[in-house]
């Protein structure tokens, strides 16, 4: 771990959300979100699906990196 999740970062930037704004929408601290986006912490599966639904992307695309598939 420790490798930045580029697709997660791209999805957040595409929505023009700051880490703080996204963390608030998810009901977690900015620090927790920062740890997830930077690959230092893995989200619980329920949070991963919440993030996936928010961005309209698959969990695999957001959290597995380049090998994941996009929805639509």
C-alpha cells in the first residue's frame, strides 16, 4: 500500500470536489479520506460502494488502479 489511487483522485477532481467536501458527503474525516486516496488505508466495503455510487464508477476502477473497468 501507500500508492496513490489515481482513478479515485481523478474521479474526485472531475467532480470538482475537495477532499474536505467529499469527506463530508461520505460522513468521514478529511484525514481518513486522505489516507484512503493516498493508499495508506483501505475503506470498509460499505464505504467503497458509497464512493463508487457517488462517482458512478465501479469499485474495481476506483480502487484497483488502471486494470479496473468503468461503468458505461
